């Protein structure tokens, strides 16, 4: 049995309407990234119904931002932490445990101002934590950080209002979403990273529908490839 950690980050809700490659229209005020991710997880479970799914929607239930007290708690030895400090770190502990259980992370997010939503950044800040997900040792020279976890796969599913953010695209240098998440995922033990993109959402034209259709097809192909290894 494998465990999937399904994280959604869009502030918009998913209407629950299925988005398929044959869809004639796509609901405008719904989360495309959540819909594609839900389809991905559903298709996965059709092939591997025995697998476990942990779902967390940080878009609708955002984690709190870290602050000075949180940082002080992290750097206080566990045996010396007060009850208040333990309480401050309780959510972080839970989120890290979810990542620890996961073999595959399915992460869906829209692009906000060319980067990730604040809620998703808050999730990363709560999870990437010294002596929990990475160690720090100056004996390693200029690269003192090293992940504790390993062998995880991350599938990033994104939706953007504009287009051309992939390698070689007209907005490649404006893309601070996928590259940022790929960099951070290293400290979650991610060794394989895949990205599925839907674009043109604000144009709401045939290019958008084609982009969503390609994203769905890419997801199905990726599921087949990943499952063949298990």
C-alpha cells in the first residue's frame, strides 16, 4: 500500500463538477487546479484502490504564519519546551507527520502574482523545519542543510491565468511558482518532481480548454508510468 498526500492551495473552491477532456465549457468561478488534482487522485484510486489518501486543503484552511515565538519554540530543545511552545508547534508537527507518511505528494495550486499563494508558502514554512525535515551541519561546508526524508515523489498541478510559463515560453522568467516549489521540495525528501500545467484561464477560450485537456492527458499518462513501478 502507498500513501498519497493530496494538498490543495487555491483560495477558490472546487465546484465538484467533473472536468474532462471532452468538456465543452469549464466553470469560470471554480478552481481548475483542484479539479484536475481531484481527477488525478480519483484515477489513481481506480487503479490502486488499496492506497491511502491524506487530503489537506490549505487554501480553505490556511496554516498560520510563523512568528518570533514559533521560531523560539523550534530552537528550544524538545525536553525544555513549555506547554505553550508545544502548542505553537502542534500544527507543524501534524503537517510534518503527514509528509512523513507520504510516498507521493499531489500538490495543486493556482499561480498568484507569478508565485505561490500565501497559504501554500505558510504550509512550507510550517513543514520545512530543522531536525524534523532537515539537518544543519556547518561541517558540510557551504551546503550545511540536508533533508532527513527521502524517496518521495511530488506531482505539482498548477493553473495560471496567463500562458507561456514553461521552459522556453514567453513568460518563463516570470514563473516563480514551479521552480520555487521544486527547490523547496528537496527538503521534503522529494527525489522525483513532475509538473502538470493548465494555462490561459483568464482568456477562457479554446486555448484554455485545450490546455486543460492536455493537463488531464498528461496526468493519466503519468499515473500509468508511476503505478508501473509499484
